[in-house]
C-alpha cells in the first residue's frame, strides 16, 4: 500500500470514531433522561412476549394436557442451551 491509501484509511477510521462518539453521546442522553420509561417499556415487552409464548404453548394439545411434559421440555431446552453456550464460549 502506498502512503495515499494509508492516509485515506486513517481518515476513514477517524471519521468513523467521531461518528460513533457523536451517536454514543446522543443515545446516552435519552436513556439517562428517561430511565423509568425505558424500564417500563422493557418490562411490558418482556411480559407480552412471555404471555404470548405461554398462550402458544397452551394451543398445543400435548402440552395442554400434560404440564409435566411441558416442565421436562423446558428443562431439556435449558440444558441444551447451557451446553451450547459453554461450547461457544471457548
């Protein structure tokens, strides 16, 4: 690479850093000004998603008739995702 290409890459990196700093400042100010509103929105979103999944599971006859099977399926899913997380963490 010649000097002009290196200077251009350096300029692009500096511009990107400046943009990231600018957007980071703008984003933080909104979260810092309204933390309660954002917390409530997150709680409502998580609750709606949880209830939606619950209602979908109750639509499946196998799970609706056997809560123990639902419990065991949940445990199995947690074991599989935990094992997968440990493998991906390495």
